[in-house]
C-alpha cells in the first residue's frame, strides 16, 4: 500500500473547557518531511491543539491521525513515533541536563550506551557541554529551551511537535534555535511548530495555518498569505511639518496612509519603477525635500492585521 502523503491529518477538532469552546473546528494537514507553523496570538488554541495531536489531551469532536494511527484509539502507536517539546514537555528539574537526556533516551528504548552517546552529541549540537553537569533548575531560559529541543531529538522521532520553541529567547538565541530547527527538518522529520512570531513562521515553515479564537482564519505559504494583503508600499518620511503637509497636498490621492507623528506618508505602488519615479518627480517639481524613502513588501504582520483587524505588534505592546 502506498504511504499516505500527509504525516498529520486533523479534521474539525473541537474542544471545550466547561462553557468555553477553545477549539472550534480546527483542520490541518502536514505533508511528510515538511514543517507547518501554527501561528496565532495568546489563547488562540495552539497548545491545546498540540496537546491533542500528541495524545496528551482528550477532545470533544473531530479526528486526528498521525501516520495513519488514530490518536484517540491508538495512542501508544502515536507516542512511539512522536517527540514533543515546549510548553508541555516533561523534564526533571533536579537532574542535570546530561541526565535528563539519557533518561529520555532510555524512555525511548535506546540502550544506556546509545543514550549516553546520543546525549553527548546533542549537548555539543546545542552548545550545552559546559552546562551538562548542572541541574536543570539552575538553567537560564535560553539553556532550558535548547535542552528541551535536544530532549525531543534524543531518539530522532519522525514527527516532532515544537510548542513555541523560541518564546522569550533573546534575538541571538532565537536565530541559533532557528538553525537547530532547520537541521531537524533537514534530517527528514515532519515538524509542527507553534509560534506567535510572524517572522518565525515566515523563516521556517513550508506551510502556515493562522488560528485565532480556536478557528483557522487563513492558511498557505508565507508568500501566498502575503500576496493576499496586496502590493508593495512606498514610505516617504519628511524632517519637518511643512514639507510633510506640502507633500500630502502634492501627492493627493496617491497617499494611502499618513502618520503625523513620524511625518510619514505611505503610497501604494503597482509598478515599482514607474510609481517611485513619478512620486519623486512630483516632490521635486514642488521643491519638497524628504529625508528618507523606502519600499515595504507586505509582511506576515500585515496579513495578521488584515485578517484579525489587530496587529501582532499592537497586542504585544498593549
Ligand atoms: N486546562 C484548561 N482549563 C480551562 N481553560 C483552558 C485550559 N487550558 C487552556 N484553556 C483556555 O483555552 C484557550 C486556548 O489556550 P491555549 O493554551 O491552547 O492557547 P495558546 O494559543 O497556546 O496560547 P499561548 O500563546 O499563550 O501559549 C485559552 O482561552 C485558555 O485560557
Ligand atoms: Mg501555548
């Protein structure tokens, strides 16, 4: 029988806590050997979805199969082929990083010798050799995330769930983590990653499913999602109010948005060369001096804004 193309298939998942329906019919599919990002703000239902997919949580409706195994009926078979890390991972605070890795390796049926060897490889890969003999309770947030990811890789399961692997990391550690996640993917694993970061989904994932309020609100590749919000924009910033006002007058209906605080106007552009040149000509003819000009491609943040009416950035700073 040919292998199914999709390693993970979830259909119409429903889950309530009391009267609070937190998953409202989530469906998603992850092609084998690819990475899907489940993108959504706090409380969207990401962890709930991952816990259901990884057999840790019962659900009220819908179906999930992992490599053809029914999560509700064949939990043991599912658990044998998955690795889980992140907000719900199981590690022992009193054990050292090395001990945690060896313990998890043995749990995944590696021999003690194999578990030890694999642990040393992973400690190196995740730059944890110096911290290997310290108990986990003394680890920093970043070290913890790295150990978490290492733990999920100890037995190289073919399917890996990463629940917000980089939340709370500083930018440098985040980029290092992206490298590790990419290597995980290159090893052939099927990965479902949750994130609140548009940029992360953009950087890592083959496919993106955007959820909000327990529902899928959009899906596609980063490129497809970005194309739904349309064209490039030209932002022109002025260094004084009179130039800013004169520019709005001169550019007229070309102005899509203005920002009084930054003294910036944004124009929608259809044909980059033609539209940028004509905006420059209009400003030059009116003898208006601008300070900077830049072209913005639509970002996933724009997608989020157009889908939910709120920007991810607004939420973070709120
Ligand atoms: N055990 C629980 N009992 C009651 N409500 C819960 C429980 N777990 C989660 N919820 C609720 O379900 C909703 C979805 O939570 P979930 O943890 O799946 O969100 P999330 O997308 O992972 O958010 P975050 O980005 O903050 O991790 C939230 O409103 C949350 O309060
Ligand atoms: Mg969560």
